[in-house]
């Protein structure tokens, strides 16, 4: 079981939900929930990540941990950061500037 799978299973349990009830709450099959927990399926899409975090009542710290775990598993950008970048495209140049400063430190 992946770190993401362990986290998801623990949070479902903390909320006193069965996998079936949790699946119903977010609109997917319980089979798919089981596959995510076991690591047989890749972590969920960005849209489903939001549904999961809302359904499990994550506070900001828990959301950050959740989004980071998913991103690590998918080798992707955390969804909260991605969504913010898509909403606020003016930040792209700021991000590039930070990245370029980082490259200067490697020379």
C-alpha cells in the first residue's frame, strides 16, 4: 500500500465512513476506492481530489498534505498549486523568476 493509500484509508476511517459510504459521497464506485487504497489505480484526478478533501473535511494543513501525497504519487504538481496557477496566470512570470534564480545557484 502506498503512502497515499494509507493516508486515504486512515482518513476514511477517521470520518467513520465505510468505503461504500465514502464512495457514494464522492460519486465513484467503492471498487475504485479500494483500488486507490491498494495502489492498484493511480491517485485521483484534480476534480476528484477536491471532492475527496471536501468530503473528508480536510483543514488547510490536511489538504496540503493530501495534495502533496497525490502529486508525489502521480509525479505531478500539487492540485492546489496547479489550480491557483490556472486562476492566476499573472504569477507564471514570478514562478519563472524564482526558478531562474535557483538555476543561478547551481553554477
